[in-house]
C-alpha cells in the first residue's frame, strides 16, 4: 500500500511493478519467479488470482490452522 513514485519493473516479464527495489528482490526470490512465466494466464484469473497467491505463499500449517 505504498505510493509508487518510481516503479521497479520485473526484469523478465515487465508486467509487474514493485514499489521498491527491496520489494522487487523479495518477490523475485520467492513467488514471482514462478508466476512470471505464466503471468499472461494468471492475469486472466481476476480475483481468483488473490486466492492463488494466498495458497502459494502461505505455508501449509498456517493454511490448515486458520
């Protein structure tokens, strides 16, 4: 929820913007490295993309206990 003054773009797909270099590096090291290859499909999911992201970045124990 940070205002983007100078966006940091994914160096691979250029479809995703990050608010800072820190957020960019964190995303590239975790979830975005997998999403990047399929971003053209994931963008069509709409709100279901939020569910997909929740499932992919949350550990199984947290999902089952929440």
